[in-house]
C-alpha cells in the first residue's frame, strides 16, 4: 500500500552516520542548526525534542504568560493549543479560509484585545500564508508574529522563505513532516533582539540522553521500512516505530548490534518483523477488548488526548538526530521539486471534476507541497478512505478530523456568535489529503485520480 505521508530518507547514509558519529570532525547539532537557519534565512536556531517543545520554548522566551491571549487558527494541530495553554496563555481561535485552508486574515483584527500578545500562523500542507497583511496587523498592534512551519520547509511568499517572516518560527521533524529525525523540532529566531532570551532558556535545559536520541533515529528507520510500499499492508500510526522501539528494549539492542549488516531496508525489516507482529497482535487484542467493553462510538479519535507533557529538563536535540537531520536536509530541494510536480499532476487530473474543490493560490505563493489537500464536496470522505485502501492507497483526512473548537477538551474556547469558525468545520469534514511524497510514482497518481474520478460518478 502507498503510505499517506513519508519523508525522503537516505537509508544508507543514516545507518553509516550512526556507526561513525564519534569520528565526525564537526559538531552535528551546531551544524544542523546553522544549516537550517541559513536555508530559511533566520538569525538563530535551536534543535529540540519536538515541534511542540519548540513552540513552548519560543513562547517562554517571548515572555508569554498567564492572562495573555494568542490568536491562532482553529484548524491546526491540537498540540499547538496545548503549548499555548501550557504557558498559561489563552488561545483565541480564528477561522481558516476556505480557498487554501490557511488562517482567515480578515477575521483577525476584530479579535485583538488589550491582552493579545501574539498571532500564530500555520502554513498548512506546505503552502505559505499570504504574509503582507498579517505582518501589518502584527506591527500596528505591537504583537509578536509566530510562524508554525511544521508542514513547510522551502515554501515561499513573494520569493522569501516561510519561517523568515515571524519574530520566531518553529519546525517539526516528526515522520509526517518535510524532513524527519524520527521526532524533533526546531525553533527559529528572526528578531535578533530576542536571541539573548533564547540563550537564557537554552542554558536552563539539557540535551536528550544519547541513547534516547539514537532510539529516535532507529524509530525513523523502522517507520520508513515498514511504510515502504512492499511492506505496508495495514495502516500504521506515525508513531508506530517510536512505540515499538520504546516498548521492546531488545529491538534497539538488536539493531545496534547488527548495524554492520544492515545494508538496506530489507535487512532491517527482517530484524523488526517479530516485534511488528507482536505489536500488531497486541493492538488487535486491545481493540477487541475495548470494543467489547465500551462500544464502537467511544473509539472515535476526536477527543483523544494526544499531548504528552514534554516540558521537562532534557529537551535539546542530541547528535544522532542532528546528523540525521543534516543528511535529510541535503535533499530538500530535490524532494520539494518532486512534491510540487506531483501536486501539479493532481491539478491536471482532477480540476475538471466538479465533485472536488481544489485549493487556490495566488502567484505570490510558492508552495512546497507536503500533501495536496482537496475538498470532496459531494462524497463522504470515509468512503474515499475505504475504497482507496482496498486499492492500495491511503487517501483521506489525516489532518484533522475536527477543528480544535469542536473538541470537548477545548470547550472553554468555543466560538462565539461573532466568530463562527464555519470554514474550519467545513474543511475538516470534507478534506482529502493526497500524497505528494517521494515514494509515489506517476502511475500511482494516475490510479489515485482514477479512483477519485470514478467514485464521484457512482
Ligand atoms: C501544523 C502543526 N503544528 C505543530 C505540530 C507539532 O509538531 P510535533 O508533533 O513535532 O510536536 C504539528 C504536528 O503534527 C502540526 O501538524
């Protein structure tokens, strides 16, 4: 089956870097931070444990505190909201625009109050938000501007990189992101006055232990191997690799002891196979048990608590992940070109079909498509997911089943009459994410579009 999301991985180089890390003549952490900062055009970068940690770090360094308000779009990853709450601030939710799913800019101004301190804009699915007016709003109201670049690395607005506009920006290096280190994040600083604050916080925290850091890279390689189309039979969560490496300590030892013999994905697959089977059986049993106990409806994912509090003392990235990030960063331009070419194929093959609406981008937006996201106007997205899975593809809504204001745990931030957030609800109900990654072939895309075109005729 073709996986819904997959970063490009140079498998051999990553394996060899793990073996030879002590012989490096440079500090990979510093080099990774400098290379990402220089690619984006930022003045400072700090590699951390996850994207959410990068945001919490940034909010603390900006001095955001209890009682402050932060304006943020409602269709976004819920850990962004958790990060805001974690520092004591209040998220003020704004709608997304229906044309390309980013923040609805003309809804921002009415939400600004004396307590507003920042605006967060996320460049969803790899397409940049139109930045001019947002920068103007932030400047006029003396607000910090924060860019959520979890979905974008290399996309531009008016020729300038996403991530270089805000006072700060942050990246995620999770598995379903433009480049991956297994798990990871980076905070970027563009406003140089803020750098001393980042240095203060940096000195208060430690690096993730080396063994744990290395396990994240193993998790990446496992996830990559299990989601290669030859091996990928059953939908796996993006954390599957992380979960099994944490759960079965023997697996990590086995990989470590066999690094000399792992020359390709097949070699690793053989080592992982017994643990994969064990975990799948365990998962199946757990599902059956909870099905019997609580009934199907309770298994819906909407209110699942996803945020594990990650703000502890060991949050800085260590050298295994940094070196892996460096290797993967080398290919970013090639991969982005590929992703954009793939998105264009979807445009060509789907734009005449009135059952779908395709995103619209002004000529100033140069995306680097992490996924190509369309809206199914007349067909249930669940049927698309079911049918496409039978044909060997994962097409459906993978971000997100509901905007955050619809989740029970954020009920206190529900919309008011004035601020209805209707677009974000419509988008989440109708969205279908199509894969643009490096491992989707042109033939795959023809098949995907023929599934989408045929289903709309039924
Ligand atoms: C738009 C967006 N922002 C932030 C994050 C948080 O990143 P992380 O999972 O690395 O904490 C995600 C994660 O999926 C995301 O999709």
